[in-house]
C-alpha cells in the first residue's frame, strides 16, 4: 500500500500542484492588495463627497451657530449658497479645533483640508479670515479632491461664484 503512494505519477502531480501554488499565490496576494486599495480610495472619495455635501446643504445647529456655540457645522443657509459669516466660523474652528471639527464633519480616521476659492483659484479672505486650511503634507497617501461650485453670500446685495474644495487623505 505504501509502495504505491509514492509512484512517479503521484510525485509528478505533487510537483505540478506545488508549482501552481507558487505561481498563483503571489498573484492572488497582489489581486487582494489591489482590491483593498481600490476600496480604500473609494471610501476616501466618498468621505470627501459627503463632507462637501454636508457643508453645502446644511446650515449647522443651532441656526445662528458660532465658534463658541455649535452642535453641528454647516455653512449654507440655502442650497449651495454659502453664508460668509458661517464659513468664517468654520475656518476658525478648523484652525483652533481641527480634530473635533473633522470628526463632526465625518472625516473619521482621515485628515482633511478645505478651501473656498474665487474664480482665479485664490482663497477668499473675509473679515480677516482666509478661507483655507493647511496644505496636504508630503507623506499623505490616497488623496481625494472634491470641488463643488457654490455661491458665496457676502451680504444681501453682494454674491459671487466660488469653488468649495475638500481634500481628504490618509497619513
């Protein structure tokens, strides 16, 4: 019985099986890594979209929130119309309390940056506050950029088209 177990056919089959495993194993690991990276990129992009959507569709809570009295952050009083005062408060909060602000917006484990840019691509400056947060660090990976067109309401008579840019990444 044992003698037939180690026949030449059996040894040839084992060699073929082991060779197939050695070829398919690394390919399988590579495929799994690619799928994981694609899913991670999709999740980061989805997070950036949700943050931009949340900022442009909500007014925050309470309605007249400021840097000392807020439950949630939103910068629009009308759909896609940014309230300049709330935007100023948002950028002040991002500068003074980055961690809590990004978690309130749903960035979770990712880092984020935000900008409101004029038609020339320059950050808006309103009441001494630059509508831009820190830049993406050099060691950032899996970066997603979302840019949405909106209207910045500076006063009842003064409005301008702007771009809200949200960047989300992993360190």
